[in-house]
């Protein structure tokens, strides 16, 4: 697969949107309707607390793993579409701004479009510049540039996620194992749900098996797949077709038509899965 590491090392998301927009990257757009559907089911109140309403009690949060510049938070909490963000960050007007000017512009842009049902989003990513932008632009309530594959979470990250009710992943699952998730889920009074969009070229089984040891069940949505982005060339397409076929899935009409595809996986306590299976949750959307 083509690597895009360089776009996450920039001080702002213009390279991210310019590079991935040219390839039609769209997973965050698919994810937002799913995440909004899951929020109340995972334990979020129907009317989130406002700062003036805080009484010192816990406030439910979303933890977005591999969050990059806070794109999921932007879409989840604001009246904007992914297409509008592509247009904004690739426009000549934004191209002329310094990073500091863009951050100030973004703070105004998102504040004017904030949804009344916005929820606090905590970001986790190994890319420190992306985390710094997400926090500065006001998209992330808190952000941590940590690699839980290599080291346990810092005390600050552990404390910040103690009231997390939903963990989301829209990219990067193929670089993760249960090591990233376990310390964020174990020894919690009520472990959060984990909603992950996984490329069909890889397997989520390692993570699902690791979380099963915590009494959590993982369900895969077998009713549909979600286009991710176009291939960068024939070599990448041939790789994807071979990998999907080797995993026992059918690439026809999906990878053969020129796009990576993802599948949704939802991990949660087994009792929740029995009471309301994933296919019922998605049918009720």
C-alpha cells in the first residue's frame, strides 16, 4: 500500500486534504452517521452538558484513535460535510494563510457551525503536529501524541479517558493490535464501545481476540462495505484484490472497481450485543 506518512507531519491539514482529496478518500463521511447513531446507545445523554451546566460530575467523551488533525471531531460536532472541508482546505484563500492564521480562521469557522449536540472528543495519534493542530483549532477537547503499541498510556491519557463511552477508529486499524485498546478498556467500571472501520485487505481478528479476554464481543457488519479511496495505481489494486481474496472475501464490484473498501466492526460488552445485535442497530438508523 502507498504510505502517506508525510501528510501527518505538517503543521496543519492542508496537505492531508489536498493529497487524500485527489484520491476521493471518504471513510470519515461514512462514519459520522454510524457514530451519531451509536452515541446514545453507548451511554451518551441525549442532551450533552454545556460548560455552564457542569456540576463536577463525569462527562461522557469520545476517544478517536489515529485521529490525525481531528477530522472525525470536525464532522461529528459541526454542521459541515467532508466535501465542504475538501473545498475549504484546498481553496486559494486558505492556501495564502500562515498556519497561525489558518488556526484562527478555523476556530471561527467551526464555532459558527457547532452542533447543539456536540460531544467532547479526545484525540490519540502518534503524529504530534496533527494533534497540536486539532487542539489549537478547538476540535479536540484534549489530544495525546502517544504510541500505545510501544508503551502504556501516560497517566494523563488514562485519566482523560476514564469517562470515555465510545472509541472510534476510521483509519490506521491495520497498524494496531489489542495492545493499544486493552489499557483503555480494562479495569473500567463500564468499558466503552469500540467502533472501527477496517480495510478488507487486513484482519481485525487479533484485536477482537484480545478484547474478548475482557468479556467484550466484536460484531462485523456483513450487510455492506464502505468505499475508502481510489487506488494510487495498478500495483496497489492488484495487492488489494489478492489480499481480500486471501482473506476469503469477494473483491468483485468493490476492489476490482478501483477502490479500497472497509467493513465496520463494533466491540462492546457481550450483554449489550445479545440485547441489541449490530444488524438491529444499523437497521434502526
